[in-house]
C-alpha cells in the first residue's frame, strides 16, 4: 500500500502537461526532471496545436493563423479563412514548456524535482518504485508511473517494450526569422516554388516571427549553415519579387535560429505494463507530412490523467487503465498508417502510383498536406474513440442523437455554470470541471440569472443527480448544441470526448453512465484513494498531502 499518487518521468511538454492535469484532478504528483530545470530557447523548435488541444493548457502566447494559403509554382491554389474552431496555435516549444512549468508551480499537489535521472523501475501489486541516480540518489514510491522521457526512453527500456517503426522518413531544413512577408498572420504551403520540385512552408510565430521549412531528400547530404542561408535568401527574394515586381533581393529580415528536423515513424508495442505507462515521444514518434508530435503527446496526457485520477481516488480498475492503450495507441497507430498511405501519393515522384492519379491528383496531394498541417481528417484530426470500452452499453441508456457521436470530441459552445459564471465548454476540460461534465441544452437560460433557472423545472432534480454521482462532476447549461433537441443532456469526459447524449428526463441513468466511464470501478458510497483516505468530490484543492510521490532515502 502507498499514500502516493503518480510519478511522471520527463519534463517535456507531455510530462509537464500530465503533471498539471493530474494536479487539477487532485492527484498528488511528482515530475522527475533529469535536467537542471532550465528551458533551452530555440526559436526554430516550435509546435502547432489544434485549438481543442490548446484549450486544455494554461494561457500560452501563440499565434493563431487567420488563413491557410496553398500555392503551386506561381499559382494560388487555395486561400481558406480559418475560424475560431479551426485556427491552429503556433508557438515556440520553449514558450509552451515555460508556461506549463509556471502553471505547475502554482499547484499545491504537484512539484518538479530537477537533477533526477531515473536509473531503474520496479513494481508490485500495490505500486511502483523509481530509483534516481546522482549524489542524492533516492527511491520514489507511488501508485503509478508514467514515462514521458522521450524517444530514447529509459522507462520504455526498463519495461522491455519494443519500439518498431522507421527512421528518417522525412527531413526539413528549418529557419526561424523576423521579416515582413506578403501575407501577415497567414500560413503558406508552397509546392514546386519557382517551377522547381520542392516544398516550403511558412508559418507565423509571435512577435512578427516566422518559421520556414524546406523539404529535403530523406537521406541526402548534410545541410551546411551557408547552404541554409542561401535557401533563406533565395526564398525570401522569390516571394518579395512576386509581390514587388522589379525589386531585387529578399527585403529586410533577421535570422534568429536554424536547424535540420528529421521525422521518424515509431510506435511502442505496449503503452501500459502493470502500473507503468508510456506517453508522448516515449510511446510514439510522428511528424512526417506536417503531423504534429507535440499535439499528440498532449492528447496522451489529457486521456491518461483523468483515468489515473479515477484509479487513485476510487481504486484500481483494469478496464479503466487498459482503455488508455486501447484508445490512444489505436488512434496514433491509425495516424501512422494514414501517413504511410499518404506518403506513397504525396512524395512519390515520376510514374508509378502518382501516374495513376486522376487529373485532380495534385490538388488531392495538397489537400492531404493541408489536413496534416491544420489538424484535420485522417492525417491530423482529433481521434474519435467510437469503439471505446468505456462507452455505456446501448441497452442501459436511452440515448438520443446529436451531431457528435459517442466517443468523438465535443464541439466548443458557450456554457453557464451553476454559480452563474459563463465561458466556453473547453475551458472546463482537463480536470478543471472534474472527471465528468454534464451539459444541459436549455434554450433561454443565457438571458436569465442562474438564481432563477436553478430552482425551476427539472433543474433541482438534475442538480441532485449530478451531485450524487460517485465521481467529481460539474453541471453546465448551454443555449444550444449542434443537432441536440432542447432538454438534452450531454455527458462529456474530462478529455473532451462525448460519452453519450440522453433526454434530461432520464437523468437517473447518470449513475450507470458514470460507472461505465470509470470502467465499473466506482460506487455511490464515496471515493477512496489507495491509501484509504477519502479523496472524493468534496475534497478541496490542496487537502491531500502536498508534494506527491513519497521519497525514500
């Protein structure tokens, strides 16, 4: 038995986000950072987040693209306006990591321990022990452990989990610079620039910055600094002349950072071994065709955090914990297969399959790349866990249809809480609103003070049903939801996926739904962590012991 929560190994974006989500879910957590805690500033190392992923995080200073431009040779193929729910967020990775570290420092139930390189891991039926090296080597014991320690993961090696896949699928030369490009706040995909085979992307960053990527041969020669400078000069000059005929040179710019990025395709054979899990680059490597690896790692963290929270607060559930691998590994595996398929179409030169494409084949290729960069479709869209083992059986719930199918990510709508606070649905995810959100579609509630409608009609009974659930849940109301009739209840997981929709008159089914979501591990008799101390929905933030995993010298 242990009175500890979760050990997170690794302090990259996935590990930091997981620590933050667990703290929001009131799970005492320690993040073991093998480094000094200093975040390296690299402007050329940036990440693109889908808007639904970014909503799970603390406020970050990123750029949302206003439009997506696709150009082939000198022809503008597409210029699409990106709405609020479509525009990705682009920011330097060091800015994301600093924002996550700052948010973690404000949490009472989480802490980061630097200089903690994990040498070995052992586990039994009651918990996991991590041994850290160095002059101050010690043992850390907790209920669960998650390896977020990157592509060369020590945890994955300790668990003896295979990491099959391909190395060096794509290479890009990268430059971060400050310049005034012809399309401010618009991202560009430029295929065959100047009529020569090739591909360039230009994506705006905060502070009038830009990241430019040039596709390189997968196994070509090394790119020297001089060659990269020549690429920058030639590319900016080409775009500058297109907008200013007769001009010479690239126009003024400031080169900030450069590098070469290599994309790999790998997938860990297992993401769970007993009480130990893998997430982020320790579990998968993606990135070809513009697919965003950091976004996928953050999705891992959001999916796993609320499940570990339920296991910690309510007791170990094999079905609940197995669902992490069943959902996320399946989703990333499908993404990798989609990339492999698209690579044969998008990257193959000359005849063969490309020669068999219809006349619109080039546009189809550009459409695939657009999906990957914008987080849409099979190459980039959020996963739909429609076969999740945590969905309630149809025979137990009188479900009704809405535009979102069970297992799919919910749409972001305006919501009002029982305290009258208004906001967006996504703002209540990631542990902010608990392990479960119950959303009532109630037209007219936006124009009335919550004190009036909370005591009217079915609201008292519905509020009582939500309060009596054996896990931490929040009741919200909204004016409308796509495809939902008035007085429809939507039950939403903490990671933003719909569990089911049902008539509000069937609120008595909420208990059975909560039981299914928790893998059958909860009861109505209260919440108990593995230490035997109560940690239920009435526990206030900070009431569990500060810190997290217990250090043992």
